[in-house]
């Protein structure tokens, strides 16, 4: 167990390392932003958005669309596979900047900005 001060909350936090070699920490699942291959189009959009992604051998991945206040306005569980896509209908939401956030194991893995124009 490692004890480290978290500057964001100004409190000590406990971290556990499962296994470590000299170059990397190894876990049961690994995902990085580059391998996710997240693409949003069209961006800017008038409301209909296609999200392309790659998830090989990884389950329980959640995609959330957040408004400027951080409120989730749309959410989808992403199915595993290569060259996958999901369509989002955001027509009912006003023009503005939104964040498309991918979560895995309750941690943010990737954030992309999305602009809705009317």
C-alpha cells in the first residue's frame, strides 16, 4: 500500500499496486486512449452524432455525454469489438459545447469535445 497526498482534495489517498516490473504496472485490463480510437462525426453537429470506437476484449465500458454543468444528458454501454459504432440522437438539447466521456472501471479513459449547433 502506498500513501500519497492528493493535491486536488488536499487529503492523503491510499493506492495499491497489483504487480509491477521495472517499466510498467500490470493490471487485469488495460485500455489507453489511443487504442480506443474514439471518433465523433459530424462535429459540430445539429444533433445526430456517430461515435466510432475499438474495444477488443474489454467489457463494461460506458460512454456519457455531459453538458457544461457536468450533468449526464445521454449514456450508452459500449459493446466490445473492433470498428464499432453507435449513433446518438442529441436533437433535443440546445446548442453548446458538450463533453463525450468514456469510462472504464469507473475511471475516465477519454474525453472529446462535441459542439451542437442549431
